[in-house]
C-alpha cells in the first residue's frame, strides 16, 4: 500500500468544527452519522511524529468509517513541532485542553474511548494517565473514559529516543530534555487503570517497530496486545486494509458497537 494513498485519500469534511482556544490549530472536527443520544464517542488523536507536516486531515477516512458505524468521532488538532508553541509544553497543553473540552460537553452519552495512531497513540495513553501526574501539574485530571486503543502507539518515549525513531522525533518533542520524561512518558506513569487497554500493532511496522508495544504489554499486564501479522504502520488507519476490522473490534471491545445510523 503506497504511503501517499493513506495520507491523501479524499474524504468528507467534518459535520462541524469547534474551537477550544485562540490559536488556529486549536480546533476539533466532529463527525456523526447518528442521532442516537447514547452513541459511543471516539476521541481520535492523529499521529505524524508530532510534526507540523502531518495534521488531522489524513485521519478523515478512518473517522468517516467510524462515524458510518454509528460512533461520534471527535478529532482534535494541536500545535506541533515546527509551529509556534509546538512540542513541549504546547502540544501537551493543547491535547489536554481539547480532551477536557470534549469531556465537559460530550456530544453523546454512550461512553468514551481514546483512539490514537503512532504519536497520537502516545498522546492517547498520556491523556488517560494524567491522573498519575502530580496534583500540582496543570495537566492533572481524572477522566471518565472506558478505555484506550493505541494503534502502533509510541508508548515508551525513552525507548523511542534511544531507538531514534521518526528521525529523532521523540527527543525533539522534549527539546532533548530527558528530565521531562517522568511527566510525558506513558510507561513512566503506569499502572494503567482507566478501563480496557488494547494495543494494536502490525508486525511489519518499520516506522514504529512492534517491539515498543511488546515491551509495554510486558510491563502493563492489564493490556491486551493485538499483533497483526505482516501489516505496516499505515494500514492501521486505512479502512480499506485487512487490518481495519481488528481496529474496529478493539473499539467495540471497549464501548460496544456504534449507535444506530440514520
């Protein structure tokens, strides 16, 4: 599967866009094909190694597919590396603020699952573990979610720094300051206790090797690791790929099937 197809395939625009701050990047796409008040909500955090080159638009095909299955899909944008305020702490500020805005005014009441791909998987895990941060942290919060699904998630920033994945993106996120790992690295905020945790990873992933998920699952015994044989990094976000049903099943295992589509 060619990379450009994954990242540039046309998709419908969102049903509405809401803001959570004054910066142009501080917006959230909302998609829903259902009027059911008890539909589950998927908060989808996009990847791209936290870099400005990649935005939420490349996740529109997967968001459309999930909305068509009856989920309400909220896709936040956030400031990224290469943009004013991107990286530490701005990226974390934005993701925390966006998720808090969604949680404070949920578009449906069927339960919430955090879904994130690659760097978005890191942010989804980090978001779910914010209650592990010191109470003095501006990011400290205890979210009422049903679970998390990281797709090829960068679940261990320290390992990512050592491995040099993403051309050094993990180090760039923290501006090379390893002292920030205790407040930004999901593996250092364990144990996990926010519902089900289902890691999905392709065995042929060269961007984010599956070793990172295997190491995380070994550390966090409550996690379920779904290994997709022969699949690469981008097939996990492609509704046309053979791995997509496993992604949908992971979501269903946490919040059930989507609401009825009108």
